[in-house]
C-alpha cells in the first residue's frame, strides 16, 4: 500500500466536516489532528471523527511535527494567513477555494511554497471528480464537435443572517468567491481561464457584497460562456455545453456525478453515470497525497498557473463592480 500521509485540518465548520469524512474514507490517509480557534470545538470535532489530536489554536496544529499536510477550511479572508502559517511551519497545504481574496495574496503564498519546496494546491473539488474529467475528455474527443457556447450556474438561497460568512464583507463574503467560482471553473475547463472580454453585472446586497452575479466571458472565434451565480436564489444548477455536432447537459454542475450527451446527426442521447466513491472530496485529497509522494510541488490538475488565472479573473470582475473588502 502507498505510504500513509498524515493530515491536519484547520477550522471545524461545514466543509471541514465533509473533508474529515473523505479522509477517514481514504485508506492511505491518516486524519491525525484538528486545529480550531477554540479547544472545545477542536475536541468536539476530534471526537466526532476519531481524530487523536485536538488543538485550541491553528499555530499549535501547524507546529505538530507529525503532520505532513494541512487542509485549510476557513473563510476566504483567512486563507492567506492560514496558508502562510502552515508553509512557514514546513507543512504541505491543500487550501479551500477561493484560493485567496485576490491575486496578490495568491502570488505571495505560491512563491513561499516554491521557496520552501512544499506542495500547495487549491481544493477546487470539481476538477478532480470523475464525471467532470469524463466530460472534458468527451469534449476533447470531439464528440460534440467544436464547442462554442456554454451556460452554467450555481445559485442557492442561503442563510440571510447578516453575520453569516457569505454576507459578511469582513470574511470576503459574496456570491462570486464562493459560488461564482464554480461556473467560472466550468468555463475554464471548456474554454480556458483567459477570456478576451469580460462583461458582468452584480446585484449588491445590504451588507455590501454581491448576492447575484451575471458573468459573460468572451473568447476567440466567437466562443462564449454565460454564467450566473447567486446566494439569494435557488437555481437549476445545470450546465449546458453546446458544440457544432451536439450538446452536453451537466446536472449539479459544481459536483456532477453524471452528464448527458446528445448528438445531432443520430439524435441520440447517452447518459454517463460516475458516482462518487465517498462524498466527492476524496479525489482532491487523493491527488494531493499522490503529488506529495511523488515529490511534486503542484498538481497538473489544478496547477498554480490556473489558480492565478482564476484569481486574476475574480479580481477583474470585482474591479468592474468596485467591490473591495474592508481589509484589502
Ligand atoms: N468545496 C466545497 O464544496 C465547499 C463548500 C463549502 C465551503 N467551501 C469553502 O470552504 C471554506 C469554509 O467554508 P465553510 O462553509 O466550511 O465555512 P464555515 O462553516 O463558516 O466554517 C469556517 C470555519 O473557519 C474557522 N474560522 C477561522 N476564522 C474564522 C472567522 N474569522 N470567522 C468564522 N470562522 C472562522 C472556524 O473554525 P474554528 O472556529 O474551529 O476555528 C469555522 O468553523 C471557504 O473557503 C468556502 O469557500 C467549499
């Protein structure tokens, strides 16, 4: 069996829970420690997921010499400081999306990881999932011809409490960095991450963050992606990818477990089902472990260059809206 990799988790919120489940599912992963801002929460989380060590600060977790890699599961505003802390303590890092608040922060931590020769990757789970990879292969194989148009969305009606992470500008809330990044990922998988023209509109909420976004990305040869993201509305959250010979429908487009290909010449529809082995978070964790064992500093699936391109795009979209977080 492959060498076991020892994991730590920073943060004990919603996504930390999901990743803990995935790490406990993976035989070659050992979820060895959790760090919280409060010891009580760390202990509760540790008990829930049978984690041997619980720390009441992120610093103590980062200093634990037995940990190989730390998964960062904190709000966007905290990623930069948390990634730095881990790297400075010699730990590899799997960092949640959005990777940082802006490209400048992202460049700095990527540079630090390279200097320290440590693995660092953005945990954009969709990119690692079997159905997402199969649909990209279907496109590359030319099954639907030349792809020229994409529609994707991710819209949820979320908690309206002003203190809620996504409505709080101090935590870099808003739809774009949290859910908007998924339709942008779909566009990036299909057309790349460097559109020639970006035309957007956002509806800003009472707390000053974007709650509903319309993002149109234009590429060479008339290709375009029409994207929608919201945290105040439920959506169908289905993507459609249109080519000259057919189209692909992707239900649950931020974490697909199936997709349907329709080809025009024979009017045939085929659905491909690729369910998760666990909960969908196991693939990014497995990729990070493979990279660490192979001595890689970045992954080919989510390389630093792609993270930086996406951060640049997010910055340019926020510039169009004049959206700056209070601490920027
Ligand atoms: N890939 C996905 O499917 C997915 C889904 C949801 C979220 N995410 C990403 O995961 C990250 C966390 O999201 P979440 O939904 O898990 O958030 P959450 O439930 O609010 O949890 C965030 C955790 O971060 C810690 N934290 C550190 N500083 C904080 C601060 N100033 N305010 C509040 N909490 C703070 C807290 O843990 P302690 O108190 O224990 O320190 C908290 O439990 C974000 O980057 C988000 O975009 C990804």
